């Protein structure tokens, strides 16, 4: 499937972080020209940043939980190996 360059997820892709969204600023349009209302754009970006922060927090919690489960499994296997098979 073809994706435009800004949508491709390759090795050079760096995901946006919440602070990058919050600090993003857009060029203002000149008087008498059409453009986006800056306050609306920044309000939307703030909402995106809040959502990204929640996703990153959930991802970190999930990674901690997975690491804890892996450690517990390793300990269980090690204990089983140390005591030998029980009959």
C-alpha cells in the first residue's frame, strides 16, 4: 500500500512526543487571506498532546507489566530447574 512520505513508518521514522505537538506553531496567514484560526489549531493540538501523553503512559505501564511477567517466568523456570522435576 502506498503512503505519502509523512505517513511512512520506516527506520527513520520518529514518533511525535506530546511536547512536540504542544510546541508546534504555524505560520499566520496575511490579512485578507484564507487560513486556519490559530486558536482552534492550538486547542486541537493541545487535545492531541493530551491523548498522546495518555497513550505513552499506557504503553510504559504495559511495558513494565510485561517486563515484570517475564521476570516472574524466569524466576519460576530457574526455581524449577534448581529443584529438578518433581514427581
